[in-house]
């Protein structure tokens, strides 16, 4: 490990002694060296004060699945991420982030067992800080009892701004790492994009906005849609659409085809949390479901949400691009930019990476495999 701060003589002695002892002693020595680093007290999104090493070198991301991409955006690095949830790892392994920052594929996933944190396996990863979704009290309590510094992040928001959650995470990460310039630049870019969209939508009447449905989870046994208080609802409102499920669905809810017929959306967006592709609806291949009569299907207005450095649907570093992508699909008559060029400019500016046209095609057309975990 490359230490960023000098060790005291005592810490060095402890480290040398530990090198010659048993595995248990090694763990103890490791803990002592971590404690010898400078520490920072931050306030997480449960309003708790959490003491963590300044500029942590060993970061683990649990059930707050998109957060690893926020860490990358804020720091321009993934080498610190030594552990992550298997679902996150699968998304990363099918994303362009693996090409931009290959260190992400070195992250360990074995500490998640049957969907829960296994403390014994986690300790083998030797985390300096663990990021967890604030609603998972069970995991947070378990981690705290084990002495693992745990930062809780809220995945919910009272705001209609689809960038609000990402902006919070970026700001907090900047405080933790001292890399405030990059987060501020991304936040400013997102605000600029939203203002440009707002200006063009200013004169669009409510009756001229498309009826939009978010297909969250889908199979021959399930049709689950996202409604109010969900991230999809925020994206729809921010890009000039009307959420067909808003009045009937709070959160995520399983519905039947009769309800979908009643809504008859003009546009359907399929998230990356399901393997379903637009062609599955166009070809009407889902057993027991007839999508052929829907306006969105008849007009070929069914789109898979892209996957760049992460899935574009939840908070992620590409979120400003999600605004442009969805606004263009909702109102192609108003937004005539080339999304390939927009993605290439964004990645060059913020990730210092030149995206090829083939890579852009992969971003805009993610595989079904990326939804598996």
C-alpha cells in the first residue's frame, strides 16, 4: 500500500512485528496501520458523524449500487474501490468504465452472501470505509458493530430534480476525498443542460407532451412499472413528458396488461434492471402478453435506457447525458443534436477519454446480460 501520510515509529514497529505473526496478528497490524492515518469526520445522509481515514485507499460499496460510478466521477479513479456489490460489478463489467478505468474489475464481490453483508468475508478485504444505502438499517448496524466506518447515502429525494441525488453524492465525495473541482464541474454541467431543456420546453403545452411509461422490471411473469416518488418520474418531468403511472402507482408496482392498455403510453422506456429489450415488445414474443396494440409499440417508440459508466436510469456520472437523451426522444422536433457527438464531447471533457462510434452504439444499446446478477 502506498501511504499518503508518514507513519510514526510505533506504527512502523507494529507493522514489522505483524509481518512475522499469524493471520490474526496480520489483521490486527493492518487495523493499527489504518488507524495511524489522518482521519476526517464527515456527516453522512443519515446525519451521523462518521470518522474515516482522510483520502481512503480501500473503499467498499454495498447496496447503494450506483455509487461506485460517483466515486469515479469525483476522483477520476477506481483503484480505491476494493469491494462492491455483485449487481454493481455486473453492470461495471458490461460498461465502458471497465475500459476507461480497468481497476474497477479488480473489486471483490465475495462479501455479499445471499444478498447480505458477510462480515467475515468483508474483513478479508480490509475496508477503510463502506458506503451503504441509508434504508438498509440492518446492514449499517451490522457494519458498525464490526467497527467498519460506514457512510449512509440516501437514494430518495423530495425534489423533482433528477440530478439532485447525484449532486448530493458528488458533493459529499468531494468532501471525503478533497477533489471538489470535478464534482462541481459535473454539477454545473447538469444544471446547464437542464436549463437548456427548460428553455426549449417553455412553450410546450401539457396536451402536447407525450404519455410516458417506465418499465422497471419485466418478464413473462411480471410487469412492474415505476410511478410517483421514483427516479423515472423525475426524468419524465424534467424532459417534457407525462408519467402515465403517476396517479395510480407510488414507487414500483406490478400491474397487468389491462392497466397498460388503459394508459396506452406514447413512449415506453425499459430500464437496465430487466433483461427485456425493445425488440421483445416489437416482436410480441413475451408469453401471455400482447403488446402489439399499444401506441408506443405501433410507432416503434420503445427504448432501452443506456448504460455508460453505469446505468443511466439511477443517479450516475452520465446523468446530464440522460437528460439530453430522454428530452430528444420525448421531443425530437425540439432537440436535434447528435447524441453520438454529445456523448463523445462529454466523455472527452470529464473523463479524458475518446469514445469511438462503436462504443457509443454499445452505450446506447446495452445488452440484456448487463441486467443479470
